[in-house]
C-alpha cells in the first residue's frame, strides 16, 4: 500500500503530455499533427483512464485501511519562512479524483464526435487535458498556496473553454464575464489565505487546523479578524461554485461547447468551491458565524436557482440554473455540518447532471442537422417537441437524469438529496420549508425541460419533420469556414459570407432542393458521417456520443448504492461512510451512527410525494400548445379566483422574475457598469474643469499680470514713485484697519 501512495504525485501530471505535445506538434509539424488529430483524442482518453484506475485503487485501499497519506518537500526556505509543496491522499481527494476522471473520460469520448468537424479540434483537446491536470492538481494539493496556484489554472482553463468559439460575440462576452466574476472571489481567497498565515504561520492543512484550534481553545486570537479571514476564504468558493451573489457567470458560460458544460459546469470546476469548503470545514466548524453565513448563502442559492430555472427557454441555461440550485444544496449541507451528505450529493449530482448536459448536447446536435434549422434555435426548447420518436436513446437517458434530479427512488440523487432535506429540519424549520419547497420546484422545472423537448407534438413552425412538405430549406454550417470544398454537388453556396468572422456559426447558407432527402450533409469531414443524409427531421446521434450517455446512465442508476447501509458487525454502515471515516473523525471525533430505516422511509415518502406533485403539475401545464405556455396563459386561465388583472400581474411577475434572471444582471449592469462609467465621467469632468482649470488659471493670471506689468516700466522716475507710494499706502491702510479691528 505504501508503494502505491508514493506515486500519488503522478496523478496531476499523467494527462499533461497531451497539451504539451499538441502545442509542440502544431508549432513544429502543423500539417502532420492535424492529419493525426484523432490520435490525440485516443491518447487523452488513455492517459485519463490510467489516472482513473490509479484513483480507484487508492480509494479501495482507503476504504479497507481508513488511512490518509501526505508527502511534502521544501520548495522555498528563508529564515523563519518555509514553503512546502506536496500531495495529500485522503477520502476527499480520492472522491474528487474519481469524479474528475470518470466524467472526464466520458466527455472526451463524447467530444471526439461532437467536435469532429470543428477546425479547432486539437485546441479543444489540449484545453481539456490541461484542465484535467489543473483540477487533479487542485484536489491533491496539501496546502493553501498550492491550492491557490491550481485554483487560478482551473480558472484560466475555464476562461479558455467558455470562450472556445471566441469569434462569437456572446461566447467572448461570456468568458470575460466568468473571468471577471471569478477574480472577485479569487482576490478574496488570496486575502483569506494570507490572513490565516498571519494567524497560524502555516499553509499546511494539518498544521493549520491544529494551530488554529489550539488558539481558539486558549482564547488567544482576535475573533473578529478570524471571522473576516474566513469570510474571505469563503468568497472564493462563492464565485467558483456560482453561489449568490456571484452566480451571474454560470448561465452565460453555456455559450461554450456542450461537453464543456458537462465537464466543467456540472461535475468538476463548479464543484471546486464545494471541495474547498469541505477541505477547510475543520477550520470553519469552530466559527459558528461562518457556518451560519454558509447556510444562509446556500439556502438563498437553492431557492434562487430553482426559481430562475422555471421560465428559461434555452435548454442549457435551464440546466445551468439547476446546477446552481443543486450546488446550493451541497453548500447548505456543509453549512449545517453534514459533511457526508454534502459529498454524497456531490457524487450523485455529478453523474446525473453530466448525463443531462450530454443529453442536451445530443439534442442540440440532432436539431442542428435539420434542414432549415438555425444553430441559434437549436437550444430553444420552445422550438422543439416530439423528439422522443426521433432520438429514443437520448430521450431515455435524459429522462433517467431528470428523474434522478427530481429525487425519484431508487435513482442516485434520491438517496443524497433526501439526507440533506432531513438534516434541514434539525438545523432550521425555515430552511427546511424552503429546501423542501425547492425540491418540488426542481421536479417541476426539470420535467418542464423534458416535456418541452421530447414530449407533445412537433412544433407548428417545423412540421417539415415529417418530410411531407416539399419546401426549400437552408442549412447553416455549424463548423465555420473551410467546409465548402466537401459539400455535395447538389448543394449550392449562397453569397452570404459577409461579416463571417463575427460569429463562430458561419453565415454561409446552403440551398437545398425541394426534395432534401437525397442530399448529403454539407459538413462531412469524417468517413463515418458520409452515409448520413440531410433530411427534414432530427435523428439520433452517433454511437460515440451515445456510449457516454449509456455509461453515465448506469452511474445514475447505481451510484446511489454507495450510500445504502449494510450490516457490519451488528451496525448498519454504508460504503461512503466507511470511506469517509478519517475525515468524519477529524471533524466530529465520533463514530458512524446506525441508520433508522423506519425514519428514513417515512421521510422518503414525504420527499417523493413533493417530487411527484411537481411532476404532475408540470405534466398538466406542458401538455398544451407551447405558444400559450410561454406567457403562462394556461396557468392564468386555470386560476379562477380573484380579479383577472391581479392574476395577470402575479403570473407575469413570476415569469418576468424567472426569465429576466431576477433582474440581478440588470442591477449589476446599472450598479457596476453604468455606475463605474458615470463615476469615471464625473472624475474626468472634475479633472478637466477643476484641477486643470486651477492649473491653467494660474498660468493665465501670470500671463495677464505679466502683460500688465510690462506697460508699467515706461522709464519715468515720477511714475515709479507714484506706484511705489500707492502700494505703500494700500499696505499701510490694510495694516491700520486690521490693527483697529
């Protein structure tokens, strides 16, 4: 076992050769590197699979031995200052490593097909591999400085991946928004790290916890300063995990490729904030005010994310707000001290939400292949509907993830979310009511997404799915420039290439004849696509995109079993609790309690009933024509009591609140953007009209005085005597008046 742990430092560096070799290859041998680009995706999957096997092996050893391993070496030594680097292998590290590698492998396999026609295919895989290195380095770090270094590398990778299609203005703005918002949290994190070093004199976690607890126990510390430093540390987690009020970057980050949404914004990067709070929980748990603050921010995020997901039209934005709400549940569990529940929900949610995001990517991919379907419409759920007949595997996978997130047994999220909901009753009745109510909202908006996308009838605007209408269609190339050489002879390029650089989605349009069924797709670059025919209806994605959906579906079905107790030596204990024994003992100094199955079943019935209520309401509302649902007309007509005008105001108010993101973005725009520009203009006016005016005024006065004085020197002594006597007389008069008064 010791031999295995000694090689733990390799975990972050195993995926690193891929981005290095891709960069060197593109620099020295660009043509050969591009021709062999499929080889790099295989190497990325292979190296990440090695890390996954290594992480699973370490996890099995930890479960069997309940051990923690840390190795450090000195990097900088100067008098009393010593900075050490190393790695820490504990349950939290192994859990995060398995999540990063398993989801990462599925995303890499999925991306090989999803990004196959993108000209920046190699750049995409280089970014993904470097992100995996940064994230693995983050979770294996043994001190705060090392965490901060990898924290910034993860943020850089997020910036690059969100803005991957940087020629699209929306993507460019989204990556800048994410970067700036996260810099706010990162600056707070850096100040918090420096503050705790000032207090304890150490960056190492074990030394930091021990010294800090002794200072608290002996009352040898300024509690106000400690609280401030803890708040600053928590600020980093707020930004990275999209907690209120620094959540505004997450929905805009959906402008990146869908595989990025699945990897970064569902399972890994947004979980970094949860990881940080979990890692520092021994520090926070002795500061009650910080625990209360974490719980308060979390419960606001839970409710806000759920309400903002209610009226979203973009399928990925709806899932993004769902992610925000579920991250709030995890943070709430940590704020309540429910360490195990938070990590359990982190695991189950990662696989379920990755399944949903990859499922949405499959839907988007299918919709973009419809003749006449603009890429800008392919994410709009209002323009979908009836897809269950055309993409049955994607539909079933998406339904599985939806049911899991709703908390329907025996799927993964049922086991973890139920624990958090039950813990809220012990912590706060108000928080419990909000958390349980939000569970119903989760079921409602998730089934709204599912029903709008897959169920119902084909959308009235796109009845050409059936292929019965013979009308001319247009296809917009998803893959940008350079595809026109491979299009079929029946496809004629229209002269619409103006301003092509302003958008990743090329404005080149291909005229399709009336039949449309015998025309090869205009963006063929890979051999296995050549048999696909361009048609007027969507079709199922290829096997390399469906395989990750099936694997993640199996995880969604069975990963919840790690939290189901089994009897061991007369005590009901589950795999996850046994896995987390070292961390739980560090936090609470107590053993694992047995499970009361009667209480669990009673609470489960209540939570499942709330989830089913949300599903029933969503099913009732979204079986009608979708055009009326957009403005909540069906809800308005269903409400019989009260004046009609009041009903309309209430419904429109709820819809406006949700669709307009609770007006928080508008508030930030006015407060920060407009306010900053207004303040800049005010200071510019003050600088020009006051500061510059004083300086220029002194110069002008000197000039005019000089001009006036030069006429005094006429060469006459009588004139000089007159001015001299006048000056003396004025001075004497002023002195006399001053003396008298």
